[in-house]
């Protein structure tokens, strides 16, 4: 198996480093290197990484490093896969919504100093795709189950409410402390926006948490066990 982790991409070096660290942790769990590709901002693209292995005779597994469905997962990544010419590719679904990911978010909240009674905003990058919004709402419900309190969903970029608006609304309704739970994989522009939203605490991105590496590694392992029977572009990978 050729494991390939596909991320969005960022111009911020610290974000690129975090994705690289995630791939290294996953590779350590798998016992083999994990290739990294990006669908936007920088390369290599999934097309380039897959095309370079098209004649290797080895099946490839692509795990989209996205926490919800949306254009990149539904259109961009499959288009890259088809354009690569690689004859044997399994693409897993997005990483979320998933209870294990919600548990990682809860762990980030605990390490940031969240306390019972704090109001919580789950902050995603955003998407105009209604399926992505539905995924974020589901992720917020999962996190709410872990915390035992209501969790507001909000967006750093596309979508309403914005994170700043969600924080302000909670304060207007009497919230004493508001904590923003980052639903982002890596540092970058959107993480910076979370810190500018007026919350009392902001959690770190999820990408370097050991629990997330385990989730991604399990996606590769599960997909690999199904390759002989279910090789193809849209293997479910779960």
C-alpha cells in the first residue's frame, strides 16, 4: 500500500510543519512513510504524487485530511485521483464527523483550561456546501455529548455565524467565559482568526494530537485490509 495524506494547504510555514508532523506520526504507527499532498496553495498535488506511482504495481490509499465533507472531499480530491492515471486507488471519507475526533477536541479543551460551566464554540474553517454544515452540526452534537453542555457551531471563513459573532452572542446571553474549540487540523490564517474572535480561551489545532494520528492510521489500516475485495476510488475506508 502507498499511504497518501491529502491536506488543504497553507502559506504559513507552521501549518505545513504541523501537517508534516501528523504524517510522520501516522507513518510511525504504520511502519512506513506517508506521502503528503495538497489540493490548494502549494504542492505536490494528489495528481502528482499518484502519477509518480502509477506504474509501481502497488495500490494507493488516499485519506483526505478534512474534518467534514465539502467541495475538496467531494470534487477536488476525486478529480485529482482520476487525473493521475493510477489504476488502483482507494479514497476514504473525510475524518469527521467522528466520535473519536470529537474526543480529541474535548482533550484539547481540557488541556486549554476549559471548565464545566464555560460556553463552548466549535470553530471550523467553513464551507458553502450544506453537507459540510451538517457535518459540523453533527460534530458539535458529539462534542456536546462529551462535555455535557451545549456547543455552538461557527465558522472562521465561509458560513454563518462567524466565530466572532457566536462569541458575542454567547456573551450577550450572559456567558461568563467563552472557549473556542478549534476544529482545524493545522495552524494558519483561520487559526489566527479564532484568536481574534474575543474568546477567553482558544484551543490548539488538532493535527499534532496523538489521538488524531491514531485515527488517520486506522483509516489507512482499515482501507488496506479491504483492498483485495474493495479496491476502487470510493472505498468507504471506515
